[in-house]
């Protein structure tokens, strides 16, 4: 025996609906599989399916939220204020009701009524099926399209599913759903005109150049062939002759770690 069906359901479209896009429809789970998945012992899977739209028997409350956040720092007078404020993701809460004594709001492709409404199924009753379906969608983290009278939201994630059982929900369901929008963007990397292959990048010419004579004389450097050990020692002895105390650190006073006697012995006889 079919349940009671409000007469306006046959002539007016649903004002509030939740649409799961194609290719991301969650697989229908049994009560046992859903319980195991939520307990961490099972895996939620998805399957390729057509777009599905769900409608509840009643929408009792539907608060919308859209917030603009601005900087707390002072802004230069005359500056473009749009550079100092940004829109946060939209939020939507939905208090819905389901009744097991009412007929389901559902249409099929054969009725030529768009959008095609998918009935809740899989649970023991329609209200239990609606609750399980929302849990499945939440666990699958599927971006949804939520249609309302005021606005159609895209890329909405179901953050919270809350239901309360009491004496009035023996043959029905009172459930709260909280949605939040997630922003998406396409990043196009900048392509440089330069060759980005390291091996193909030419190196500049590297040429050695002796310091000017004024610099050499300032530090007591004696020009010589530094490629040989004798030439290197000539430079070192020239530095020691110009700096007999061996001080090479500014502000070090007469203390130094350079032992001039050892260096002269190392150089050997000229």
C-alpha cells in the first residue's frame, strides 16, 4: 500500500535538492557494510553512475551564510579595498524531515520531469535510507550541488550529519545537515622563454685576473708564480715581512695563531 502523497508534488518541482554529480555517485551500502566502514573495518567505494538528485519530505529550516573577511591593518587612503578583503567559502545548514507514512518524492526519466529525483533506498525504511545515504555521501567526500530557492551552491561538502531520535521520530526522521563550499582553481604555470635545461645552459667565460698592485702592496703580497710551492712561499714570506707581528685579524692586537718562526723554517733557505 502506497503512502500518502501531497498533491503539489505532482505539479511543482522541488525547491530544495541535493545533487550528486555523475562519475562520483557513492555505491549503495547495506547497513552492515556502512557500519563496518564507519568503524574503520571497511572501505567506502564509488562507482560510475548517472547524476542523482535527492529530495527530502520536508525542509524545516535553511540558514544561508556568506562572509566577507577584511584585513585588520590600516589601509592606505585611496587604495583599492578589494585587495584587502576576500570572500570566505559559503556555508549552508539544512534541517530536514522524513516520514515513513508519506510517499517518496521521486521521478524517473520516463516521467519527463527534470531533474530526475532518486528515491532513498537500501535501509529498512525511507527515513533510515535517507540517513544512511547522507552518511555515505559524507564519508565519500563528494562535491555536491545544493539547490535552494535563494541560491544554487556548487562544490559543497557535507561536513556534519546530525540526527536525534525521540518519541516523535518513531516513524520518521529529523536530521541536520551542514555544508561548506570548497574553492577550486586551475593553476597555469608560467612558461619562461629561456631554456630550462640545465645541461644546455651556456656558462660565462671564466678568466683569472691578478689584483691591482696597490692592493698587493697594501697587504705585502710579492708577485710570483703562485702555481709552484716556491712561489707560494714567496707570497707568504712577503706577507710576513710586511706584517712581522703576524696579526691578520682586525682588532686582534698582538695575538695571532700564526707562528712566524715555523713559517720561515718551512720556507727553507732562499
